[in-house]
C-alpha cells in the first residue's frame, strides 16, 4: 500500500443497546383462550364436582374438620406431645362430644318423630280456624267467577297417586352411609397427622422460591383464618343454641326437648339465610303444637328470630370484624349453588370454601379486586 492510498476502514461491529432500553422492552402479551373454551371448562368442572361428590365430600369434610382441630394440635404440640397422640386426643374428644350429644338427644328426637303425624293433625284444625275467613272469601270469589263464566261449580274429580316405599332401600343405603362416616373419621385423622408433611413435600415441588413463598403464605393464611372462623362461629352458634334452649325451658318446655331445639338451632345456623328460615318454620310448628292460643304459639318462633337477629347483626360482626365479611348476595348465590350441588353438606361447606377463595384472591397479585368483589 502506497503512502498516498488511504487506510481501509475497520469492519463495523454491532453495538449492544443500553441495558436500560433492554429492560424496558415489554414482554409480549400472553395469548388468551376464547370465552367459549372458558364456559366449556366451567361446565365440565361443575359436572365433575357433581359426579364425583361421593369421593370429594368425605375428603372435603375431613379437611374441614382437620382445619378445625389444627389450633388444638398446635397447642398440644407446645406441651411436647407427639402429633400422633395429639391427633388421637383431638379426634377422640370430638367423637366423644358428638356421641354424648347424640345419646342425650336421641330419645326426645325419636319421640318427636313418632308424634309428628299426630301433632300435625292437631296443627291442621288450628291453622284452618285461623285462616277460615280468608278461605271463605277465596271460595266465594272462585264460585262467583265460575258462575259468571257459566262453568259447572261441581268439584272436579282428583286423581291421587300413591307410591310405596322400597323396604330394601334403607337396608342397602345404611352400610354405605356408615362407610362414608368411617371414611371421614379416618381421613380426618390422617389429615391431622400427615397433612403437614404432605403440604411441605408438595411445596418443595414448586420450581421457584417466590412461588414457594407465595404458596406457603396462602396456605398458612387459609389455615389460620378458616380455623379462626370455624371455631368462632361454632362458639357463637353454641351460645345461640343454649340461649334458645334456656328461653324455651323458661316457657315450660321439658329440658330434653329444649336442648333438642337448641341443638337444631345451633346446627342450622352454620348455613346462613337458609338455616334460620328452616329454624323459624320448625319453631312455628312447635309453637302451634305446644300452645293453644295464637299469641303463645308464635312466641318460640319470635324468640328464635330475635336471638338470631342479635347474633347476626351484633355479635358476629363484632367478633369477626370486616376481615371475614362476605357480600350477602355472593353468599346467597354460593349457598344456592353448593346446596344444589351437594345438598346439606354443600350448605355446610359453602361459607368455608368461599372464604378460601377470597383469601387466595387477596394474596395473588392482580386479583385483589376480585377479592374485594366478594365483600
């Protein structure tokens, strides 16, 4: 190369963009599935929950009872008791309380069931006597309308269909029910003993430390809040049942029967809205059977309604506070859905499941608004 020739330019190299620009590049949006696929998945999930209820309900009930017993297990653990022994103590105590209550209430409940047809025959004339003016007015209006239209006022022939009960249905269903109860008891014991280690091993399968921390936070929150909620509601409902039993005993109801109605009120109060409506109806029938006058016959239902109003509007909001508050509309929809799906057990599990959903939504980033929607 001669001195007069210019030197060749060096080859151009790619200059990397600044680190700030690279970090600021937004990630491509995640593709979303069509709405039709979401609807189909929801329907498939609902059908699965209904079809597998004989398998799912014992598991859900056992997990529910284990959550109730976990605070007592932790308390016994502080006393240096092995978890196996603590679980046996808690389970045996629960079965002892339930068995004692069942034995004490079996006689008045059986007597009431045997007397139901006879007592309902007594309720019928009382109701007819009280509603006689309305029935007469309605019958006169119907006759007048038929006469004006030229119709025959003769009473039409009614066809009554009778259905005989299958005597073998009870024989075939009893062992199945006993097996389900035994499965719930055994699963509750295993959840108490091995649930913590199973939870720890399942969390270890998560890929990142952040997911593990979030999952641990959600599970601990669910366990703490559900245990607190169920224990608090159980104490409140027990107080409601004792108050109703004391009020009925003061009205002259025998003590075993008063305890029976108090236990019924405590159990029904676990299903908001639906349980109290059933309780008021039962108390109304009981008052009509026990008393001859209209005023005293309405007193048991009035007492039940008054005690329930105090419990639901004053005691429960003061004890639980805003943290566990749920929208009445969402709660009613959940009761209707789970009651239709799983019957009485669904009514019992509706509120704890809804609380679990709310706690999970409140812990996941970006879904806090859905948790506030449930309040």
